[in-house]
C-alpha cells in the first residue's frame, strides 16, 4: 500500500512538472514568433488547459497544507525551527 501511495505521489509530481515544462515551451515558442496564427491559437488553447491543470494541482497542495496546519504543523516556531514538546 505504501508503495502505491509513493507511486501516485510521484505521478502527480511528474504530471505537474511535465505540464509546467510544456507550458514554458509554449510560452517560449509564442514569444519567439515561431508559430503561425493557427498554431498560436492552438498553443494558446493548450496553454490555457495546462494552466488550469497546474492551478488545480497547486490548489490541492495548498488545501493539504491547510489540513496539516490545523493539527500537525502548528508546532513550528516563527524562526522556522520546530519547537520541542
């Protein structure tokens, strides 16, 4: 079971990282003027899809941090070091 969780986490990370890399490439191609009008429109649409995917993954991660802060992570001090119980 732990192996499955590890794999699922790695796939989510790889998916997010791959989406970010593709999005960066699309932006670079569009900024360089390498694309025709039709290709630019298709790239823009794909970029919007990738952006929505990445935002969703980041919002999921933020929600997980909020849940952790409600019980597990509140013991951290302002300086970033953990407090001893």
